C-alpha cells in the first residue's frame, strides 16, 4: 500500500531532492503495478532479497536512493519465526552488504521503514527520542536489529541510511486484514463506506497514528534531508497523532454522523486486547520535528485525509450526517 | 580472562544454582586451560561458533547452563568489519538457533555478556535502565543486536536468556593491550608492580568500572536468578563504580603511595581521547540492584580487590607508601 502510494507521489512530483527522477526499479516478492504515465523509466522485478546475490543484481544500476519498505508483517513474523527472521533480518542485511560491496565511493541514501513496534512497555507518558527499544514481537525485534545495522553501516561509511519509525498508518484503504491493528482503520473506513466494523478493544485504548499521505511525506523527507543532521543515530521516531478509540469515534461522528458511529459493533476480544495493551500511546518526536517531518495535528484531520484521498472528498451513500443527507 | 576466572570460581564452589556441577565443557577458538583439581568432569573443545554445525555439536550434552562470553573484542571488531559481524553476530545467532532446534523442552539458561558499549552519547547524568542502545562501534552494535535476539528467543520460549552489560573491568591482570580502555587498568596495575604506565586522557574523564571478581559474581548471579523476575527484558546493565581518572589516581595513592603515582606518565593521545570521550560515565543500574547484583562501592575497593586477588595481598617492592616502606 505504502509502496504504491510512494510511486504515485514520485510520479506526480517527477523530482526527488531537487533532481529529476530518471529511472525507478520496483522490486517486490510479488509483481508490482507500474504507475500510469510516469515521466521516468520504470522497471519491475519480482525478487526475494533474502536470496543470495539478488540484492547485488537489483543494485546493478547503482541507484542514488533506495526505499526499503520490507517486508514480512507483524502477525506473519510472529506466526512463522524463521520466515520473519529470513525476510526482515537477513534480507535487510544482505541489502546493506550488497550496498557495502557495490563499489568504491557508492554511498546511496537508503530509507528504511522501521516501526513503533520496536518499543515495549513500561512506557513513560510520552516516549522520547532516547527511549530504549525493547520489542515484544519478533517483528519489532527484527526492525530494531535492522535499525542498529543501518546506523552502523552508515557510521562506517558504507551507506547513507535514514530509518523512520512509522506510527500505525490510519486510515488504511482497502479491506480489513488479519493484523491486530486492523480495527483502528476499520472503525473509520467501514462506516464511511456504509459497512459495519468490529471494535475488539475498550474506548480508552490510546495509540499513535499518521495518515498514508503523511507516511509518504515522511519517506520523501527522509530521502531528501541532509544526512549529517542526523549524526550517528540514523533512526527517528516519526511524528503522529495520539488518539484514544473514543477520540477516533468522535472524529468519525464529525464526518459521518451518528449513522456512521452506529455501524461500529463492540465485540471485545481478549487476545487482541492483550496485544494492543502493550502498544505505545504517545511519543515526544522532537528529533523528527526538528528535522522537518510533519504529520496531522488531530485525528479529525486524519479522517479528512482519508475522505479526500480515498473517497474523492465525498462520503458514501450510507454515511454522512443523516440530518443533512435526508 | 573472565572465562578463566569463572572456571576457577565454579571449581571452588562446585555448585551452581544449588545443584552440584557434574560436567563442564570449555569451548574457545584457542585451547582452554583446564582448572586444577576440579570436582567435576572437564572437557575442552577448540571450536568456532560461527561455523555451521559447531554449536549443535557443542550442545550435544544438553547443558543446563551456557555462559556465552564471546567473542571478538571492540578494537578488532572495528578494524575487521566482517570478522566482527561473523563472530559476534552470526556466532551468537547460530548458538541461539542450535538451542532452539536442540529438542523439545530444552530451554537452558544462557548467560550472555553484553557491554556498556551498547550505549552512545548524548547521555543523561546517569543512564537509566530504559535508555536506548545507540552504539558508536560495530562491537557495540553487535552486542546490542545479540541482546535483542536473546530477549526475543527467550520470549518465544526457545531459551532462558539473561544478558548482562558489563562495566569496564578494572583492574585487569596481565599485560597492557591495544584496547582503547587498556590504560584504565594500566595506571593502577603497572605502578603497583613497580612499572611505568601511560595515561593518554585528562584526569576529568569519568567511567564505569567493576572488578574481575565482581564480574564473575555477576555471571554466577545471572546463572542462578529466577528468569521470570526479568520479564521480557532479559538484558540488564550491571552495577559498578563511577570514577574519574583523578579518583582512580587518588585510590592508587591510598594503596601505593606517592611513589606509585609518580609512575604514571601523562602522554595525551588525541585518538584515544576522541574514543573515550564518547563512553558513558555513570549508570543508575536499578534493575540489577533489585535483582541482587552487587559491585564494589568505591574505586578504593576495586584497587584492594586487585591487590588481594592478583598480588596475594602484597604490593610489589617498588610500590607501597614510601613513608612506610622506608
């Protein structure tokens, strides 16, 4: 999802870091969809970074900028221990080593998407930039390890890495999925499309969000910023909006009215609650702020971004404030 | 050095965690010296954990406790990038995987020696237990990654890991070596043995120390403690003594007198200073304290431990307070 939106954005901008984009290589384990009418050359590769030699081949054009958005998601990395480590740790390390060995003087900007899953309780009221990474999932562990590698390979001069810890992206377009975090998007997206959504946790759960549009902004900013400004700590917690489920619902009410809110069905789920209770709720993302990363200011704004970017600014037939739609 | 002292301690105690020790396997890339007159069976192996299959073979006896004190030290891991990653990262991961795959229900206590090298500036006045690991060396990076693996493998139920972040061990017996930290021991050890020592940094440099005897205590405590008390964060900063070089010298004066202090030759070295300035000076090791880990209380005590354990309680001919030795 994020990769697709990033390519759309690059297609629209046609420049990155003040330079025209001449060539883009899209690599994924499944076939990538090429953007419509790009002003640059687009190549696609179906490739698995965790296979020996693949990264070297992908880098043969010595790209100036690499976006590494991999790979196996949280739930899957927990369910399949070996697959997660192979893909998220070995794949990333092989990519870094391929960059290191690609040739004298080659030092591309590598933007790596980390995650707030690198953190684990106990939390302070707002998690600061120097808080330790003590993940409670194998996915979070793999991301935290990749962060350490990125900083060390950068310090050694092999790559020019920037790691960005993404908030939970909300509102995700598309269908609900099996991720434990899926409901954070579903309870907004589904009602605004006239469909029911299940809420498995209490209203006081607090979490850290940014829109897909903000996430793409982060990626572009991470590609463009002056690396020296980061010093030796190349991984940064991204800004976001701290909101409780109750505040999410209130934002839904503002846009979709009571009828939308009534489409949320409360169905407490012990297992989801146990996972979600360990997630962070608020950050003090001061480094990111100083480096010019910007997210939404409120959850209302996050919902508006969804309506603008995914619904063409219009709420579906079943949504909307009933007092206005009747 | 630490491995040898640990084996001496185990030989003396003959028990660990309330149970008699029946068998010890010493594995190193060089030949190990067997302890004198142990009450248990001792086997030695010259083996490289980073080679495939080696860890599995070493674990064939399914030991209840594994001490992993590896491996390539700071200076070497910085000088030889690939060797450091191979030994400190791949070796540790292969060991963890061999434990994971060794058989149903096998879940040994694995004591891993990490290091305060996992930290990097900026530091608060005292580094707390939740401070982030942002190492400034490849060695520190490899240790921080091993910590993450240890916690995740433990959380998944594959091993019962305890990682202990050792302070700089002081006073190291033996000869000065090429490590940047070598002088911290040399400026005490050499004068107490009637030899000159070089001090490459200013007197206000502050650092975090524990004696070799305390470090062995940490290892034994880490093997014996109740794993559940650690929760999901299995790596702990060890207690120590925060001392400036000036305080070190004052402690030397107490024991060795003015004559010993005069054997310290100040020879500022820019490169050493640049490295040492990035090292942490003080920790608030509250978790370790609550878990019963104990270090010395003062640098005076650290010097006394050296005199007791390495000099048989006697200071060499050239040492001693001149006013008393004359």
